[in-house]
């Protein structure tokens, strides 16, 4: 049996098409959705990510404001810039590109962002709303994974899910999203015992380790017809890879995501969707 490839590029484009229509609608109401990005330092990977986000915004009609800061920027200076963006009514979404230089604290930084402009879904306020099933802005990668399930009509209710990640960016928000769909979720991490046995029992395996030297998901670790979502991306033996050996896993899985071209494109697409949501929320303030 060969499973179905979950093509993130196709699904991301479907999200972008919806976003483009929403931009037109907001424009008729006098709202021009705008995303502000903040990049501290000269990390090449981070700079590339920010450029890609600006390009994606341009494709769907979202305007952007780009803030490039010196690597030696202090926490006080960064906080001031975020506060200015919070108070700028022309800005609907704020994205501070992570990771930050070592003198800056990620939690302190993301906590400064207005929850109504938190398009990464990382503020304590929005994380709390997610836990209570009330969040409008949800972390992009987890919401992108859920969009993939929806696109393929994959039913989550009653499914046993093994989630190999407990980060604030992926594992924790995804746990709540899956739980809201009535899945049974086991969250695994570096201290989990009997990981292989847990994977073999799962209807769905979602993995986001990101280090092939430590972990590789192979077909002998999943049951027949399992669904494999590979969130990880890293460079291994001169190639971009995820956690899963895709060519091996797809022979046994019913659905699987490749790397690259799987979850990755969804993250940017959901950022665009969150920016539109934030712009819509801004139009409701005061009504």
C-alpha cells in the first residue's frame, strides 16, 4: 500500500486564495490589512524567513512594515518598538522573528505584543484563550496542521494521537487543538519511555524533533494505515529533511507529509490568515 501525500503547497494555496478574497472585502470597508515584522540581528535563516513572509503578504494584498534592528538592540529598545506598533492603528499584526540574540528574552518580548495583534499566537493571553477554546489567533504551524486534516477530511474524533513535541510554538497549542476535536493525545518528549511502542499504537503520529542524529521515524514504528505529520525540518547529509523517512513511511501510512513541501508552506499561509483575522478584529473594536 502506498499512502496519499499531504501536499502543503496545494493546501497553502487554498488558504491564500481565501485570504486574498478577504483582503478585497476588508478593503471595501476601508481596512488595509498590515503586518509589521521585527528582525533583530543578521541571522541569515531568519532574514530569509522574513523575506518570504513579506513576499507572501504581497501576493495576497497584505501591506507590510519591515523593522530591521541591530544585533545589539537592548530589551528596552525592543519593547519600545513593540509598544509603538501596538499603538499604530494602521498595523494589524506584529511578528517578532525568533530566535532572538542572547541578550533579549523571548517570553518578555512576545508578552509585550498586543493580544489583538499577536499573529504568532504566542502571548500568554492567547495561549490561555486557546486552552479555554476561545482563541481567535492561534500559533501558525499548529493551525496549519489542523488545516491539513480539514482539507483531506480526516476525522480526529476518537483517534489516538502521539505528538512528539512539547514546545510553546508547536506541541502545546497543537495538543489543545487536537483535544478540542475530541482526539486522545499523548504528548511525548526527550524523557518519554517506550516511544516506539507508543508510536506503533497511534492512529496519527505528529513529530517535531528536528534532529535526525537523535530521532528518525521509520515505517516499522507505525501501524498500517497510520497518518504521519512531519513538522520538523533540518539539514542532514546535505539535504533538507524532517523526522520521518518519507519514502519509507508513505509505503505503510494512509497519509503522510513530505519535507520540504509539507507543513512548511502552511505556516506562512496561516500567518496570512491570522493577519486577516486580526484586521477583522480591529474593525470590531468600539462597535
